[in-house]
C-alpha cells in the first residue's frame, strides 16, 4: 500500500515537471532575448544581481517590437507597470541556461511565453504586390525607414524597391 502511494506521487511529480517544461518553440522571444542579453555581460557583472539588473535596463533601451514587450513584462523599461527582474538576475548569476530561466519566468507571468517573433518576409522571393499594406509598413519599420507621403499600396512598394539595394546588398538582389 505504502509503496504504491509513493510510486503514484513520484509519477505525478514527473508528469507535472514534463507539463511545466518548455517545448520546442515555446517562449522563443524569452529564450532568444535572455541568450542575447547574457552574451553582452562580462564575467564581473554576471556575479552581481544588481549589476545584471542595471545592465538589463540599459539593454532594454535599445530593443524593439517583441523584445521590447519582453522587457516591459520583466520591468526593464521605465514605463513597466511591475518588475520581476530578480527572477532573471539571480538565475543568470548562477549561470542557469536561458530555457530554464524562461521556465521560471513563465511560472511568474505566463504572458512572457506567449510572445512570438513575427515571421520574416523573404524579400528575394516575395511578390510585394501580394503583400498587405501592414506587411509593407512592417518591412519599412524593420529597416527604421519611413514613407513620407505614402497613401496607396503602390507608394509603399515603390519606396521598398528604392531601399532594397541599401538593406539587402547587391549580391542578394
């Protein structure tokens, strides 16, 4: 009787652990951003949680799109409503891998793992005329470019065609 109860409890604990662990593609923004941030840290900074938090706030100032939203959720931006930077800085100081850090962050705030990177548009093979204006605007935004006076779809396409050599290089065209 006792052995079967212990066995059932161990089996339940293992099932819960598997359910909570990340699957392939889960928390992609979290994992990539934590890895990218950790790569910027020196060995001295990695030992001190307060230094890690200060560096993360600096790192977040230069982020855009989904990475910026991730920083917002953790409290790395001035306009962040809450802050759970300690859940990032402590495991980083212990040299915990990014996916394990993201598992811990997911337990604190599930929306951190809901972030997904936008699909990249292959400009070499795509017909710009078939894209939506929203996608054309996203291409320009990713390049940090604007389209002054663009009203119609053809205006955006013309602007992208003008900028393609600058951002794609001659060999890629």
